[in-house]
C-alpha cells in the first residue's frame, strides 16, 4: 500500500484560511450588503474623491509646474490649467462603497465558479490592519493575472479593512461600463506611454503624493509595472516608487509602511493567451465585448489561489544611515526636486527587496514542481518516474526554504493525478506515460505551425516552472559556476558566478550590488543540503551531491541555450545595425528554422520576453548600443564583444567535471 509522505505534512504552509469556504455556506447577497466598518489611518482627515482632486489642482507644486509650462511653451495659463484638470478627470478614482458591494457580489460568484479555494494568511491581515491605522500604507502585490486587480479589494472588504485605491493601466478605463465600475471601485488610470509629458508627470505624481500624505486610503500598485507574461518576477519599475516615497523623504509623513503581497495561482486563467503573446501573437484589446466573449473561460477549474500578506516594511527603519534627508530642507517642499544618486540607489534597492520578499512568500503547488521535471523530459516520462522525481524535487525545494502546498493525508499518486487533471490543457497521461499536449487546429499543419504549437505547450509549462525558479536560481548559478570555472578555487568559482549574475540580471531579480550576498546564499543552501563542501580556498561537489548539481544545471539550461542562440544570430546572421522593433521577428525566424531542422530543441528561445532580456543584458554589458533615429530605436552590434560573451558562456556550459545534462 502506498504510504502518506511525512514530508507532505510539513510542506503545507501554516496560517492560511480558505475565504471561499464560508461563502459556499452563506448567502452571497448578505455578504455584499453586510455592515462594513474598517479602521482607517488615524492621521487621516476624511475627504471625498472630488475634494482630493481639488487639493491636487490647487497644490503649490502643480501651480509651480503649470507656470513653468506657461513660460516655456508661451501658452495661456487658463489653457494649461484646463488641460491639467482634464488629465486629473481622466485618471482619478471615485471609490464608492456601493460599487464595492456590487463588485463583491459579482466576484463571489466568479471566484466560487473558477477557484476551488482562495487561501489567505490571516496573521498577515492582522498586521496589515494595525499598519493601516498607524501610517500610510502601500500595498505591493506581484502581478500574474487580471484577477490580481480584483482579489485584494475583495479580501480587504471581507475582512473589514480600508479599501485601497489602485493604479491601473488606462486600457481598462476604455472598457464600456466595466471601466466605470473599476473607477468607482478605487481604480485610478495611468497612461502606459507618458514619455516626456511634463504636465502629465506633474498631475500624476501630485495625485499619488496627495493620496499618501493625506492617508486618503491604502495605495496599491504593481512594482513590476506590467503583468508578467512568463509568470516570473520582473525587474521593478521605479517611477511610482519614487512618487509614493517622496512625502516621507520631504518629512510630510512620519513613516510609510510597504506591504509585499504574494499572489500564487495553481492555474492562471490567461495561460494560453500569455504563451501565444510570447510567440508574437498580438495581445487582444481590453474591451467589454472581449470580456463577455471570454466568459467561457469561467467554466474551467483553476484550482487554488494563495494570497500571502507579508510583514509591513518600515521605510523609516530602512532609510537610516542610507539617505541624508536634510537635503530636502534646502528646497521648499512644494517645489520639484530631482532625487540624487543615493536616493535613486535606495529606491532601486528597496523595490528589488520588495520583489524578493514577494518571491519568498510565494506558495508553490505540486504542478510547479512537476513541470520542472517534465521540461527536462520533453519526449515524455513514465508516470511512476515523474512521481519519484517530483517528490525528490520537493525535498530539495523544502531544503531551500520553499513554501509548498501539498495536500495533507492524500496519497502522492492522487496529488499527481489531480494536478494533471487540473492542467489537462497542457499535459496528458496515456498508458502510464506523461506527455505535453499540443493545441489542436483545423486542417493540415505546416512545419512552422507544428513548431509553434509545440512551443506554446512548452512555454505554458515553463510559465509554471518560472513560479518556482526563485527557489533554485542562486544555488543553480553556483552549481554551474562550480562545474565550469577554470578551477575549484573560490575566486574562480565566484568570478564565473558574477558573470552569470550579470548576464541574467534581466532574467531573474537580483538586488543591485549584492553579488557576494547572492553567492553566499547559493553556497549556504547547497552546503546545508550536503551538496557541496567549501573552505576559504576552494569549493567542491560531494560525491552524494552530484544528482542535485545535475538537476540545478538543467534548471538554467533552457536560458543558457536560448541566450547562445541569440548570440549566434547576432554574430553570424544579423547586420551590424538594425531597428529594434524588427529584432524579435528576425530572431524568431532564425530560431524557427533551427527548430524545424532539428538542429536545436530550445523552444523557449522563441519567447519575445527572453529575446528582449538578452538585448537588455548586452546593452548593459556594452556589447550593443542603442540610438534613436527617425523616432525609432536603432541597435548597433559590437560583434567582437558579443562573441567574447558567447565564448565565455559556451566555455562555462562545458563542464570541467563530469555531469549529465539533465535530471
């Protein structure tokens, strides 16, 4: 008889409560209409949304900027003020409890339909409730699905917490009826392409800063800027971060609490859409009609969602010894002030730290671990072997500090089976062997269409693997460095680790300037797991650590091979100068030919996000340069510099010690 794993009992994250359990037992309308009595920020003076907007328009800061524009552009002050007022009307929220109730009623229906459970850590909500009363609060969730936008407000309404105002992309505003419901549910809308529009920047920044300094409501925004199409953490965008922190830097508030929030999906509603976007299929416009057409998605089962509210981070505590805030006393608070270098570095480090905290609080599912194995066995794998290897990966992940939802008192075989049932669109089991599922389509399939269908399945699986990557990234980079550095000397291993970190800094999130800490973290995890031994002079792989080293190298293999393909294209096929907007099309065509010929199997190289990350890395490493010609970005390739990086990566991927290629 198959035994229950003792490890499974410790794998389940503690302190989470399923908020849908009660909703399934009670009346949805009663929940939406119940008494709502939040405890707001003690320093806030209650004001309406209209009064908030008037405060922004009448601010000394906006008055100063408007006068600058009047002088610079020789325009009437009334015209510039009218434009500012129109911009504010376009972006501003109009939070109303009645619409929250309406949305709450509708979302209860939706959530109960598509999710088996929504687990929330109630101790995190208790800490959040305390933080909201003490200081202005900034909610900082990761962004993996359109559902992110709705679920936090729903949870906070359920637990009687002050409802947030939410930074949202302006395409949502254009959705008939839905856009207005979102606005009245707390959304304020931001244009995606602001560029050098001085007035828009001034209106937006003053609006955000006024929300923070008045304590109007908790403010929610995505520090990654965009929804991650790969389900991997993205490098943070710093514009909004500077805005929310400026009231603290200028002494207008005593402190600000930043709350990292990790939203983890067992299955993402947009999984197929995201994979096809990465393959170059245009993203559908956000419209009400499109939303109604997509309602068939709501008939599917998307499993569990976990929402983990992290410990509030005090900006006041973190800033000590890092920024001299006296500099802000030299300029009147109401005047614009460009942040100096130390402030920019502090804000960047803080944003990166928030993303790392989001990663550490993420809850992984069995499927996240299964696809790690599946992607190393694209030709299929026996179910029994997949189960054995997945359990082995789970043990490693737990040793590395992962939080894993592995149902208690359930046979491992049943956990595996239910995961495959949930993800039937991408995996199937036939005669005891597990394969990826490729999308069916009408008529005969060309070679290119066949590759695209295969690539879509691989990218869908890769997105779920990516949710677990943060657990393995640093140990994996150490594993590659140990096995490929010129010697086992610590200096040589660290040198190669730093090269990998620099190369993949757009692929994974690393706090700038902390290469030593990242290396030490990777080494510590491998050492405590019994994989490596180390002294001050050298690092070596233990005999019983070889299997783990092989596995960790295979984790990075798709990225290394895909980067090699891009380097090959730039050195051998690309012209020395090209328009950036043509890059993805050209490199995709190049890789497609290699896949059709069977020369390579690197389907992840077709991902447009990965291709852009390679170009960003080369730009940072001075192997390419970018200039603007006729309003378009033009890229110039230093082929010898790219070749040196390519050679280093090639040399680094050839093991100095004998290891197999994959798990």
